[in-house]
C-alpha cells in the first residue's frame, strides 16, 4: 500500500468519519455486530504466525499437534467453514483428489467446497506424515476448546484482540476478503453453506456447476496471482453482436452487472464464445475513469457503474481509488495524484466508474 504524500502542495481533504451505507457483511456470516474482522493482510500475518509456530519446536509430538492446528486453521481460513464442520472431517472420505474439493457433512451428499490445488496438496502432504498413520481418519478430531485457545494465542501474539482470532471471526474475515476481491456474492454464499444462495439475476440464471467453476477459477487465481489486473468480473455471455471484423460481447455477472467488450472475430472463434458460456472479464485499473457526480455521466464509455469511494491511497505520482458499488463489488482506478487532487475525492463521495469496451480483456477457463 502506498503511503500518503506529506509533501504534496495540494493535499486532499481528510476523509469524513461517516460514509453512506455499504454492503453489510453481517448478512453473509453470523458474527457479533459491531466487531471488525481481519483484513487480507492481517489474515496473511496470522497464517504466517501459525506456520512459524509449527516450526518453532524440536519435539516431534508437539510439532504433530501444532501441524494439526495449522491444518484446521487453513481449512477455516480458505473455505470459510465452521469449526465444528472442520473437526468432523474424515480426510480419507472427505477430500476429493480429482476435483480438489472438501466435503462438509455426514457424507459426500453434503456441501462441496473448492480449494486451490496448492492448498489441497499441502493438506494431503501433511496427512501423509507417518505420525498420522494410526489416526488419519480422525486427524481433525481435536477438542474445540483447545483449538480456540490456540487460535486466541496466535492472534494475541500478533497484537490483535483475542476475539479476532476466534474461528467465527476468521470465517467472517474470509467472507469479506472474498467479496472485496470481487468473488460474486452467490459464490460466496454457496461456499459458506447458505441454504438458499441467490443464483438468479434479473437477466440470467447460474447453475451449481457454474458456481463451482467460478469458485475454482477464483481460488486458483488467488493462489497463483498470475494476473496484474485488479478488476475481475465473472459471468455468462448473454449477447453476441457480430460485425465484419469485430464482435460486441455482453457479459452478465452473478451480481447482475452487464459488461460490454469488443473483440475480433478471430478471437471470438479461438475462445469458443457462445451464449451461456462462463467467462471472466478483466479491466486494468488505469483504464477505469472516475466521474465525481451523482447523475450518470454523459460519455461514450459503454460500461458505467455508480458507487462510492471506499478508500484512497495517495502516492507521489499516482493515486489508487477504490470504488464500492451497492452490492459490495469493488473497482480500482489508478489516477494521477494531481487529477485526484482536482477532484478532491474523499471516502463516501458518490462517483461513477466508467471504461470503454476496448478496455475489457476476456478469459476462458
């Protein structure tokens, strides 16, 4: 994160203490109201604390016990599962090697959660340790009170309030992290085990298999970090308007947003695009233009989204502005510091984020 420039001759106003209503993440997972949760950086530090804690002992029996706690943490941290769900897992039955999924429930008829290939391999490798040989099926059968105490200790070791280390808060933190990373709300609801995730928008419906593909793509992308694009949208092709050289493609996301792009007919054929196909659209932050106004701007950009400024990170040359839309989706824009200063952007300001169809890059899983 860039530091604010204290030497700038055109300082931006201090953000107000209040902001307009934003997406309530309390409706995604249950947690005590008013309690903050860990952000992505803090979650990373907590994970590294657990990993260092495992290595910080020479005793084999202690290391085995600590590895068990680490695996429980990793499963909650990356699946958003409840502590009781993780402790009930039977690794011999509930890990699917082919699909890289974890089944939560009494049998494989329960909830299936996608994880990254790297995490799946780490869990399998840890459980392959001969020390787990006689108890592999019950590798996660640990006293929940003991688990909680260790979670609290790791949080306090980092200077976090004890309550933020609770399994419920890590579950909530994961949900918020996924939403802020633009994972569609229905996919987050499905991952967390909501009984009635909304899989239908005003324009298009998504099957459970579509949600699984979205989740798999997101998990692998999160694990590998192969793309530098900050803004990603997942959805289905809902319209194709071919021309002599190029084709206009419409993508409808699970949140109901319609993204328009233009690609060559050759690219259309190479990607095998057709109506109903699940794809990802990415837009680099410098291509997102901001208009500080409430009314929809009169401009030629095909893609226009209203929102409010969630945060501003100001540097010497450029500034990063994150815009949050009503459903919680975030768009990142990179502007020059001088341009941002002219707009005087503050947290909570109403803005429109716009980009033209030629700024959108399509990816097929």
